[in-house]
C-alpha cells in the first residue's frame, strides 16, 4: 500500500464519524507517519476526542485516554511499582501512557510536574520506572487537547513541552453545510460519539503505517529545500515582534512533515509548497510574541504569513 492510498483510506474512514475538520485529520495522519505528536486546540464540542477515538479504531490500534485535572499525579500517567503480596516482590503497574493512541484531554488543566511526565515518553518513546526505561508500543502518538477560552484553573504549557509537539492544530466550528450533515446523521440514528456505531471500520494497521513511513523516508529533499527551511526558521528568530523563534527541532520536524506530505501526494520529492503549507501548524506553538505585538493584534499565524512572504522560495 502506497502512502497516498493510506491517506485516502484514512481520510475516507475518518469522515464517517468526524464531519469536516479536514485540516486536523490531515495533520494527525501526517504526524503518525512523521512519528510526531499533535496539540489540538478548540472549543468544546468540535470532535477533538472523537477524532482520537476514530483514529485509533480505523488504524486497529490501542486507544488510551487521560483526563488531566489539577490533582493528577505523574504516576497516574506513567505508572508505578506496587508490592505484590502473593509473590512478595515489587512489580511495575504500567500507566495509561502504554498505548498506541493516547488522548491527553485538557492537558493544560494539570500542573507542570504532571505535564512533564509526558516529556520523556513523547521524545524517547519510553518511560523510566525503577531505574529502567520501558519502551512504549510502536506506533505511539499523543493527541493533546486544550480549550482556548477557559483560563481559570489552567496551567499554560511551558515552551519546552510545546516544542515536543510536531503540530498545533486548530479545530474550529464546522461550516453550516457540515453542521447540517452532522444533524442529518444524528436524526437518522447514527451514533457519532462512538466511531464503531458510526460505521468506522479498522481497515488499516501497523503494517500499513510502517509501509507509509518507509515511503516517506525515501522521499528526497534537495539542498535548496533544506536551505529554505533554515531561512524560514532564521527569519522567525530575527523578527522584531518575537521573543522566541523556531528551534532547530522545529526545522527537523518541518522537514519530516514535508516528506510525509509529499508521500501522501504520491511524490518522491519535496516542493516549496509542501514546506509552506505546513509552516504554520509546525511553527505556531513555538513562537513567543512580544507583549506589544499581541496588543497590536498580531498572532503567530499572521507573523508566519509575513515570514512566508518575506523569504523567497527556491525555484
């Protein structure tokens, strides 16, 4: 199965449960192939949780969910060692992070110590318990959600944590036509809260993911494209409106995401358009705006649009 076929099946099957949200669906598929994670921001009720559940089902993967709350402890995520009275020895009880598709729901409702418990698992694909690093299942992807309108009782993600996410995706309201289709399905008795009842079938698996990853790795990137990525990142660091620009990790992740996007389009080479189309979701959560820029109404996306316009793409 080619990467283009993989994405076509992924998108078609996800659409059975998730109405609209095409960009978020594509970014999740790209992150899976590029072996990254996605931070999803959206108001309540726009199918953030449903997207994660749908993704796990159509890929035939194990799904886990953690509801982040202020009283959550790191051990509630990674696990802990407990004393077994029968064997009279300690054994490790693995936490919910040991899964394939992990939904970190409302990640900004937990304090920094708990958020940091995900750092090792997201970057190293493993968890250190009792002096040993236990590997996580492969594939492993974290989909973390946060609400953009509720700030009381929340703990903003630190820059180091945000930098671990490949993409930051926005899930806004569907169009009126998409909302009408959603109501039609509910009125017809389709249970959209449950992907299985919505008709989503486990049509893909770990083998298909591995094949698409291998194809993405074989995508070639010319030297001028690599220089273009660096020039875009440097332009964010030099922008007067920003305190913090894109990191070297952001450059690497943008390169990997662009290769996956090219594979999804059936190409074995990366174009400047691949890079430009993924610049905003890859860089937006890594930029730190100066207060005066925020007061002036500027956003990360508007500044990235200016960077795209300022940096000349290769021919």
